[in-house]
C-alpha cells in the first residue's frame, strides 16, 4: 500500500467518524429537548443570568 492509498483510507475513516459523531450529537440534542418538554433554553441567557433564566423560562409555559 502506497502513501496515497493510506491517506485515502485514513481520510475515509476520519470522515466516517465525524459523520457518526454528528449523528450522535443530533440524537442527544433531540433527547435533551424531549426531556424539557420540547422547550428550547437560550444558552446566552444561562450564561448571563445563570440558572435563574431557566427557571424564568419554565414559569412562562
């Protein structure tokens, strides 16, 4: 096996890994959203106001 073939195989493995990780992350996001009852929590609010922002979002619904 020459360098070009090795590089192509390595590239294919890396691309496959990235695709699998992307799919797993999307499933995790869907699970977390379902656990919150379909609500989205704005991360910038959590950074600025801490967990109180999440409490305010829950009280709105």
